[in-house]
């Protein structure tokens, strides 16, 4: 009992103990906050990647699409299966009972062109042809739409506002064409501007070779593609709408069979907003059947996205069955984790290295405990001598200082956990306050495109941080405790 009483008395009367507690508290709080933020970013990134890629992706590098032949016909007369027939074959396979939804897609690089501020804007994009209803069933599509968010049956149909905008654009273009075609007044000679850029002609399709001309239909571009962000003179992030619903865009890509330029005209009907700049500034969705006609793919696709009923339990079985189904071919079958393996591994490595570096903060607190305990042992020679002369054993004296180190670590961890959780829950409020005070954006929205700083508190991580900090505080108090235990009472009281 005397050991606990001495530890509590040292804790209450020694100002040096306060320094140890603050050191441990700051180290623990820092680790909790950093782990919560890193885990939040990692979780949100994985959710976005999983949503965009679906559970399992079947794709091919063939630019003209998948070549899968029926297996129940003669070798020299086997018909080429369409995308819908491939999906039906997958659903009828042994893995079909574990599949929730299947959606064929076409993904190819393209060039997006649209007028803005009197000039033709040209942007490289990833053009994706989808059936919106089937893609929504797979997941990762309708929940990211702006106008049709969460709808079970999204579409490329134009809204009434988009139709009005399209009609207004047509009338404006007609007026501009009429003004340009007016004859010059007598005696007036228009001198062309030599510095004016030459107009960019829209690519034309070779209709003589069976390529149908693209019809005007809806397109869903990434939110960042349609909304330009920039900083004004004051340093504030500004956003300007470059593409409104109803505006026309021209998309140029290459044909599937014959590698040659093809193009189509579309009207903006909605936006896709995943809050990931890599996707929001490059993804453009168009109707699957329209893209198949433009590229001359005859009902084929370049990828098939699959959603499983239970991803964790069924991914290995379904992947193995699909590999048996397609056999040795140029078709690649992978889960979303395998597709994004290097990126996910890089996130885990960065998080581990950052935790290792930040844990050194707690190590600094341990060295402060070592130095302070050494000073306390030197100052308490007389008290230690009296205790040992009254019958205290060396183990008892050592346990006093070990218990003192354990108590300091526990108290510091307790305060550090409270402080770390408080900062984590209010990190966005703190970030806004620091931005207002310093004038520098701590969390720039134009970089991450997240509304708030994502956080995710893992109770196991908090527990491990506390146990590690307490262990360090206890370990660093072993050497001073051992010195105190070896002190001889006669030597301690020689000059008393």
C-alpha cells in the first residue's frame, strides 16, 4: 500500500511529473489524430475506387472489344457472342448464384470539345459507354450523379431545363450565323486578323464505309470537366460553369474495327461527382448503344463489371469460375483490389511509415521520463535510504519507481486520448479557424475535392497507441528504478 501512496504523492507534488505527462499526452494525441485522418483518407479512397470499378472487372486490351465465341457449335462456325450474350453466359455459369448484377461497358480514350469563352476547349477524357440502369445496379454510378443522385433507374434523358438551354443555344447560334453571313456594306472591306486562331474543323466520319452518323443524345461528364476552378487575385477558390445541362459537346475517338477517327455530338444531361479529381476531370459517360454504333462494334463491349452478393466470401470462388469459363484468352479477370493493387499498397506503406515516424514523439517522451526519473532518484537518496532501513526490499523500492512510470504513462495516455479524440471530432472546425487566422488554406478543396477532412477512428488503433505509450513510459523508467533498488541504506544515510 505504501508504494501506491508514494507514487500518488510524487505525482501531486513534483512539477517534473507534469512535464512527463504533457510529453506523453501530446505524443498520444498526435498519433490518434494522424491515424484517424490517414484512415479516413484511406477508407474514402477505397470506397471511391471500389464504387467506380465494381467488385470484379472483366476486360480486354483489344480495342475492337471482347471476342468470345459460342462453345456449343462447330469450331469453324462458332458465332461471335455479343455483350448481352456474354453477360447471360456469366449468369448461367456456376458463379451466377453469387452474382448480384452484371453490366457491359466500353471504355476508350477520347477527345472532348466544347465552346467556352469564345474558344474551342479540347480535353483528353476516358469515354465510357454504359447502360445506366444496369450500371446503377452494379453500383458506383447513380449515387455520384448530381441531378439524379440515388435514383434506381437513371438515364441519359434531357431534363426540361436542359431542353430549354439547348433551344436557347440553337437560337443564339442561328443569330450569330445570320450576322456573320450578312453582306458587307458598299465600300467596306473586311481585313482578316492575322493573329486570330484558325478554326478547328470537326472530324467527319466516312459514311461510305457503313459507319452511321451519331445522333444527338445525352452525355454525363465529370463534375470537374464541366466546372472550372481557379484562384482569384485574393487567393480564393472560384468555380465557373463551363458546361451547363443542354450544352452541346463533340466527342472524338477511334473506330473499333478500323482504327480511324470517329465522332459524335451529345448534350450534357447530368454530372458525375465522385469527389476524386482523377475521375471527375477525366470520366465521361455516354449511352452504350450509341457508342457501339459510333465505333462500329456491333453489340460488343470492352469490359464487363460484376457486383457480388457477398464480396469478401465469394470473390475467390467467382474469380476462379470466371477464369475457367473464359479459359486461355486475352480476357483479363481481376477484383477491384487487384486492379488497384499498387495504389492500395502505397497507401498502406505511407501510413505505416508515418506511424513509425510519429511514434518517435512518444519515444522522446520516454527519454524525458528517463532523465526526470534519474534526477528524482538522485534527489531521493535520503528517502530511499530511510525506506530500506525500515525494511523495504530492493524489489519494493524498484516497484515504487516502476509504478510511478506506469502511472505517469497511464495519466498521460488518458489525457492524450481525450485530447486526440476532441481534435479529431472537431478537426474541420479547427481547420477553418486556422485558415481564417493564417490566410492559408490548411486543407485546399481544389486539391482533394472533399467537402471536409475525412476521419475514421479505429478503437483498436487507439488501444494500441495507448498500450505502446504506457509500455514506453514503463520501459524507460526501468534503469532509474534499478539504480534506486541497488542503493545501499548506509551510503544513503552516511552524511545525515
